[in-house]
C-alpha cells in the first residue's frame, strides 16, 4: 500500500481545467443546490457541462438561470437516453484535464475540487481518485449514521491518501460514489466511456475497467453529500442485482485476467451470492424457471454444497405439468 499525506492545497490558479459533468432528468427539486455547489467551489477553473435528458419538469428553466456564468454549457438530448448516455454525451464535449461527476440531487462541499486536484497532481499515475461522503435525507439533513461525525472529518486539508490496486476489493463490494470521484481525461480515453446498457451500475463497471489498469486513490475525508430519496435507481432492488451480475459477467468475458486478480475464495463467494440471488428472484418473481435453473446451476458451480440451491435447481428442472402439480399439492397443504 502506498500512502501519502496532503500537505498543501495552494495549487496555482487557474490550474488545470476540470470538467464537471451533470446529467439532468426531472431534477427540479434539488438541481439548484447541486449547480451552486459546483459553481461555489474554491477551485474555480471548471466547466460545468449539463445534459438535459428530456426533462418534463422545470429543470431547464432552473439551469437557464445560471447560464450567465460562462463556465456552464447546456446540451439537450433528442430523446430520453439515461444517465450513462447523458454522461457520455457530455464527455464528447469535455475539454478538462480532469473529469468529475455531480448528480442533480447531490451536493459538493466547497473544497472538493481544490483537494482533489492537488492530490491527483501529487500522485501521477492514479486512474481514479475518490473520497468519503455523508448521506442526507430529501430535506438535506444528515442521516442518523452521520450526525455525530466530528467537523474535522469534512474537507480535511490533512487527510491521508491511500493509492493502491483495489480491483479485487471493488469486484467484491463497491462503495465508490460518482460525486466523490475525479478521473484524468487520458484514463477515460484509454478505457472508454460509460456503458449505457448497464443503467444504474454503469459507473461501477467503469470503475472496474479503470482498476484493472491503474491504481486507485482514496482521500480519507468527506467531500460531499449523497442524497437519499425514493426516486433513485439504486433503490430498485433485484433489478439492480441483475444488471450488476451482467456487469461482472461482462468484465470477466472481456478481460480474462480479471478472475485471477481476485482471491479465489472471495471470487467464488461473490459469484455464488450474485448468481443465487439472481436465481431466486428469477424463480419467485419472474416465474422464468428455465432461466432460474441456469442461474442456480451457475451458483452451484461456485458452491456445490448449497443444498437450498440444489433443491431449487431440481424444482426448476421439472416438466411444467409436474411443477404445477407440486404447486397445487403445496396449496392444499
């Protein structure tokens, strides 16, 4: 593990240009706060690229109020395309040396960019730099788990930075939030943009591609607020699980070396858990028994003595009339 200590944030002004990318879809409730948190950064050499994804609310009117700030550019999608496609649209126009992302409902602390530009310049070779966050409710109040955090945990100018290979860790579990990230433009040019076919986990899949090639840095301080509210994609439960499994499969198929980068026991546990959970969802909620059977079979490859999955695999393999008969018997009992 390589560790370094942030000692100064007196980076030259204007410094390298930072492209801030914001995808907007019906974000009127929180959009002004998000925009202002970007414009009010202590590091001012930014371009804020906003892509409106066919909003039907007042989002465009809100953005228009800020267009007198010459750092803002607004693009309009011709059709609703999703967050990943909107971010990719913005990336096509980004001119910054560094790329960062701010969602329409999140908030940055004022020194977020100042801290990250200094760290990433002091640690050349980083593929992705991220930091801590605190969660807030729809009204902007800290959630209970974060209310007792000391003030020094927020935008700490002396925070420790860890720079290392994190591919195995994030393959197993990911807690890199887009609002805390900064990526050198040249890294995205190498690994490619977001995958629009993976809605809700497109960022996770990009982090994995970056971590396969580059060390990742983590600043141990909070740089922004991630807002929790019912409309988030991350609240869509099993649908997100299915897309996350698709993302892992995609990484493993496209990059054969990926599996060997994860300790065998951790790899098998991760893949078994994902496949078994997806199989249960497919059987109980989608009633697609053939697909569920195949997913249970995959789960069993990673953990053969998973007896519940063995039983469900056998059940899903039955002819439809026999399976229906068993359902009727169970109902009578």
